[in-house]
């Protein structure tokens, strides 16, 4: 069964600190994995995309990693800011057409 | 570039009433999705359109939910009659084509059923 699991469910960190969010998946055959950021009251917005051959990809203070062998991805946020407070959703697509498997998200709260 | 437009932003209704949501995707995007997002959960696909045809509606509760995209552009999602468990955010998303592309989401409609 194609599933995407994220951890932790929620996280509270101090402004300026780093954090890492985890995503494990069983989706097969794998095509790509995206991390989305969802601000409260808004729709999700894509942060990064990882394909099978990519191990690391950065977008500003966001760095995503992918281990296709263990089917794990992480999103590392450096020097967190208050505006990073949001839900982060991991979305995995198989290479069988336009399908998307969503994780339940990690709710991140950055406090001053 | 204009994003995915949704309306209304908020809707409060009583159970057994009907409600409709509207979505206008990004111009030129052939694929349109409706998702239901319950608080604390990831989005759940309700229906996927490719132009004006339905690709996947396997998770749409067809006894009460309906959706259409008659001209292959904007779309309407309807619930009739609403139940308490329908309280959620309804997200519309679009992609340019049918191959694992980036989803562009609207801001959603937050529905509260009392």
C-alpha cells in the first residue's frame, strides 16, 4: 500500500535554531518527492522537488535530502524565523501518471 | 501570473443544507483537483479532472458530493446535504498537464457545518 508518514507531528523551536523534519514513504515505483509549506489559512506551496537521482537540494534556508534506498527524506531548516511557522507536507508521486500521496504534515511553531 | 482562485473563503451552514464552492485554475492548466483537508491531516483527493473529463473520483462520496468542470476551465464542487463531518478546508489545485507536476493550490474554502 502506498503510504507517506511524517514525523514529528508537531514541533516547537526557538527563533534562530535549526530543525529537521522527517518523511518516510512506501510509494512505488517512485518518481519524485516534494516538500510543501502550508501557512495557516492558505494552500500549500512547493518548496523543493527531489527525483530518484538527487540526494540533496536547497532552497534558501531549506535543504531537502533523499535516500531512495531507505525511502526516507528530510527537510532541514536553518536559522529558523518566525515566518517559518507553518505546516510542512511531504508529497510523493509514483511514475504511473498524475498521482500524489500526501503525508499528514508536521506543524512547526517558531517562538521568539 | 494569477494563481488558483477559490471562493468563498469561508462558509458556515447547518447540517442538511447545501453548499457550493468555486475554483478557477491557473490559465492553461489542464488538470484540476479538489481536495478535502480535515484539521491536522494532509489533503485527501476528492476528484481529479483532465480538461472537462473525470480522471479519478473514487474517493468522492457521490451520495452527497458532486463536481463539474463543464468547459474545461473553472469548476464547482457541491455538497448536498451537508453533514457535520464535512467540516474541513476544501482546496482546489491545478497542474499544467498529467505527469507528476507541481501542484498549484488555491487558498481554500473553510467550511463549518453546525
